[in-house]
C-alpha cells in the first residue's frame, strides 16, 4: 500500500482542524503556503504516486499553470462538512492508487495490476493473480530469489514443503512470454535464484 500524503495549500485553519483528527485519518498531513509551494513540489515529486493537493479555489488558476503530479482537489467557498471533505480526499487517493496500478513499467512491458495484463507494443498476456505477485516480487527484489522464498512470500507456505508449485508457475509464465512476446529472458535463473533484470 502506498504512503498517502495530503498537502494543504494556504489552508492553515483547515490544516489545524484535520491535525486534531489525525488519529482517525489514514494519510499524512502537510501544510504549505502558496509562496513555498514551488520549493515543496520540487522536494516532494518522488511522492507523486500518493500525493493529493487540497487547494483553495482562489488559487486554482495559478495552481493549474504548475506542472503538478498527483491529484488536486479545489476547495470551493461552498460549505462542506469535514466528513464529506475526507470522503473526497479518500476517493482521490483511491484514484491515484488505481492509476498507479495501471501503469507499472517492467523492462519494456507495462503491467496493469487492475486488469492483470502485461503488454508491449504488439501483444498482451492475461496473468493470474499469483503471476502478477510473482512478477512484482521478483522485479522489486534487489537480489535473486530462491523458489523457497517465493513459496513463502507468494503462496504463504512453510519452507519445508516441496517447491514444485513455484517451479511449475515460473515454467508456465516463461512459456507465455516465449509464445507471445518471443522473450526467453524475462525471468532469469542462476545458482542464486530467479530474477527479472532492471
């Protein structure tokens, strides 16, 4: 799950209210003034996959000129309950997460977790949930992964069981990549384990 960050732009009073409710919120709060916004954006662009900006509508035109990544909510002058506002913020985080899961780049492929598809310029492969998890785990690992580790992390099985299930899944996944993409090197194995090159 991505870490969620809400930036309140020139909304100091609202920031104070939400800060008092922090224990009931599942996102981080940061207040930023209009004048400090550019510097904050430069520092925090690494968080774009999980950032929502809450901005006063009087700043809307200026804000739209900036190159902003993430979701932006403009707070209108209409009175809105805190409950409705928090619902809108949470919906924005859900949209961000959905969009992020639709566009994960792995080598020269795009993995869409939502539809369980991996595609390149010409073709696509429908994946199982286990295949998606296995691809993500191998791609995000800093080192090769043994079958027993995959068995434990993806299948939640104890290490003393046989690893045939993992090996069979990897064989089938490699075959899909060979048949559809003509890619023999998507999942590589050596004496240290399985890995996907970055």
